[in-house]
């Protein structure tokens, strides 16, 4: 075992790579300056790539001055103050402030401009989804972050023009967050989705059952309801010469699975015998064929 005393590193490299894939670096850009932070990259090769990125980032940040060490919360405060000085609309200022205070987690706001990346962008929208933000709120959060990023980049707070990572990946994160909000809203409102619509075979079976109860017009009434999207009272008001009877039935037969079921409640409507009797006292025979429909 060597008896020589241990000595400190003499180089000025703020980043040190270890064989197990770890990185330790000084946030101040020089050994002993700022805070010493660890990152795990998995392999030595990946750690070397990340170390090169960090060295370039720290070198650029060293020339940016003290603004690069500002936290995101401080950047937002600076931007809002600048907007007030420039007499920007007060509504926009309040909206940006509200979006930031409500939807950006405190631990993200406490990060320095030097330390942000795509992970923190994703964390903001994960937090918004966890707190059940609406789709419009998700859009407002993305707009607020975009305004902040553009303002701060132009004024030297960030060492990169894309501090939160690749813009395509950022857009995908926002898109997924909006999709989750849409699904959550649909589930909460119990809105009918296409997958819950009845199949054509279901409609025809229902029409056949209706025909047994209301001969000569039960089937036609059901098929017209699904083929045209008309409400039940509108169907009952039809006359034999309205021109929609045969065209609607043919449309149902022709379109098959592409049937346009615009009324999401159509499957659940009820017909009362007395209501039909009021409009159709006697079951009518098949109406005369309209010459315009003979093709």
C-alpha cells in the first residue's frame, strides 16, 4: 500500500466520469465552485457523451454571467416585471402568473436555468394530468412555458436556444397530455364513444322486433331513425309523400357499417302506442313510390 499522501486533482475540468457510468460535475463551471451534482448514465460510453455536453454547456454558461444561475421561478418574476414595465396587457400577466403558480411544481421552479432539460418539461405536464387539468388548461400551460422560454433565451438566461430539449419531443409530450385530458373528460361526462354505438345487425334486429309490435311502419321507423338522425317526434310528423321514407331506408341498407348514427340517444328512445295512434290512426299501406327515387 502506498504511503504517499493523497493529493487533490490539479486540472480545471469541472466534470468527472467514473467507470460505472456516473458523472459528478460542479455547477459553477470550475472544481470547487458551486454545487457538486451527480448523474447516472448507465455505461461509461454514455457518461463520456454526457460529460462532453456538460462541459460545453458549462463553458457557455460561464460567459453568460449571473443570469444563468437564476431559478426558473426568478426568471418568471423577471419576465412579469418586464411585462408590467412595458405596459403589457394586465390580463396576460395575470394569466401567465396563475398558470405558473398553479401548475408548475415547486421543485421545478427551484431549478437553475443551467439544469433544466426535457425531463422537467415532461414533469410539468405529468403533474398537470395528475391534478386533472383540462385540455384547455394544458394548452395554456404550454403557451406560458413557450413565452417564458423565448423571453429568457433572448436575454441570456439559458445557454441553449432549446433549454427544455428537442421541440418535437416537447410537442409530443403536450399532445399526449391533451389526449389524457380528453379521455378523462369523456369518461366524466359519460359521453358515447363510437365503440359503444350499436352494430348494423343490432339495429336491424331491433327494427324487426318493432315491426312485430307496429306492423307496416315499425321497422321503417327504426331504420329511418338511425339512417337520418331525425328525432322521434320528427319521424312521427312525416307524411307518406315526404320523400325521406324510401331514401332513408335505402341509405341504411347501402351504407352498412358506415351508417351515420348522429343521435347518440337514438338506441334508447321509446315509442308509445298512443303517440303513434295520434299521428297515424290507421296503419298505412306502403306509400306510393316517388318517381324521383326510381333510379
